[in-house]
């Protein structure tokens, strides 16, 4: 296959962050397994290949972590990213222990709290909108609620949450021209670990009914989590669980606003919004997923789509590309809340296999509660796309600022 000379994959490029999908299309068409020489990455872009790589954690290992960044790519990555950076028995051990505390029941029981936070922040957002004619959906709402949900679950005091949120934002931000975690991001990571170390020590001395205490008490066959393992999971939750849900909520409004007919259809269901809101959430996850790409360490020579990826390489699976693969999805570039559920069942936004995202149910629950309440209260909204500001990150895709004008239901 002849590859056009100017096919270049640079995951740190700010222009790429603005719209990666044309390049994904070219990769799927011209080089579905592409060697990006500048970063020595083997980039996998088609749905079938991404799915296969994610399911094969023997050949495509998580043991070096899942990040592109050189400083985060090492055999000690699990100390920061918990079981996300482990394989086999080690991964199973920690995931089982974490799952004993982070249960489906605990997630379901969060719904009333999510609703209360939604009511509080949505009222504030609409008040800002009434005063200024618009409100920043990220600053006023989407950047706050997911962190508060996780913080309440962990037991982070309300007075500490703004600082924890600020540190988490620094961890994922990437500076233009810097092909690694910036110094500010590294310092923020250390600060978060120091904070969680203190919280774990406090809960060990005085247990409460929060997730941190539940993790300390979790036991499977006489085995318990060490403090360092609990801190790594808390860090993972704050960085992966918080940021991705914030971006999901921003992406949902951005794309629906760009399709007035679909927006009108969603907002017309204010009496019973959940069914259509669920479709809106799933199509947003497919069309423009928060988590765009994950790295894997290649243990042995592997043949993918006829291309040999040598042992010791770093493979990069493009979740965002897989979700736009025309071999699986009808008119994949079109945002369609009426998309067939059988197609939506094939999205890879939360991965697949042993490393399927443990927080998927929580992210979906938060998005459904938030967007259903928005539909109940708002008769119309308009995103000011010309002033939207994107986050620049290799790990998440979404907005740092998203100005929106809202019209309360019943107002003209």
C-alpha cells in the first residue's frame, strides 16, 4: 500500500487537538497500522484492530501504563494509575479489591447526591446566564459537578475541592511544544498524592462511611489493599473519572447545539427526558469521546492487519477513530441521536475486555442525571462555538471554556 508522504501523526499538535477526525480517516484508509517515527509509536486506528488489541493484554500489555508521555511510561506506572497499569493476576487482585468497595450499589446510591449537586449548580449557572446573557458551561457547571461527585464519594471536604480540581486540571494539560508532562503537571501530581496520603491516614485512624474507608476495609480471601494502592486508585479516579465526565458534558452540549433539529427534538421531551437523553449521551460518547487514545506495551512481535509491530514497541490505539469507523457505523461522521442501538453497543469509549473502565456506569449516570435535568429546565440553548476554547491534552478531548446562552423553559 502506498502511503502519502505527508501522512504525519503528532498527538501533541494543537491543530490536531482542534479536529483529529480527518487524520483518523486517512489513517484508517491509508495506513491502519501506522508507524509514527517521530515518537516511535505504532498507531492502530480501525475498530476491529483496536478491539483486538484491547482484548489481548498478554501481547499488548498495560504494565508500562497507558500514557503517551515519556515520564509516565515506565514499569512503575501502577504506583500512579493503579490496576490500569497492571496485567494478569496483579491487575485482577487490585481490581477485585477495589470492586469490593466501589460496588454497583454504591454507584446507584450516588444518584440522589448527583441530583442535588445538579440542582445546585444548574440554578447557579442559569442565574449567571440571566445576569450576563450567557454562562460558561465548563466553569460554572461541567468542571465542578464530576469532581464534587467523586470528592463526596471519597470523603474530600467541600473546602478542599476547588484545589483538588485545579491540581487535576494541571495533571492533564499539555503545553504547546512540550512532548511530555509539563513541570506544573508533575508538581500537581505530587501534591495530589500528598493530599491523598493524608486522607488515607486520617481514615485509617477514624473510619467513616465514604469510599476511602471502604477501600481500607475491603478484603478478598484475607487480602487487603496497601495504603499506596488506595492512593493510586484515588488518583486514577480524580484524573480519569473527573476529567472525562467533564469533557463528556461539554461535548454533549457542543454537538447537540450544532444540530438544531435534534436539539429541538431532545428539548421537546421535557416531561420524560431520560430515554432520549440516554441516546444523546451514547451518541456523544461515540461521535466525540472524551478518551481518544491509549498506549500499550508490545510484549512480543505482533501482526496487526498484516503489519508486524516489533516487541518492545509502544502501540497506540485510537478509540476516537474506532468509534468513527465506517466499517462498523453508518455515516460515522454524522452526529445522530437516533442512531441504531445495535451500533451504539459497539462503541469503544470505555475500552473492552479486562480493562473495561470501572467508572463507566458512574459517568453514564452523571451524564443522564445532568442532561435530563437540563432538558426539564431549559427550553432552548445555544453554544457560542466561535468562543469555545479546547483543552490541549493527549489523554482527553473536550473544552476548557464553553460559553452557552440558555433560555429557561417558559421564558420567551
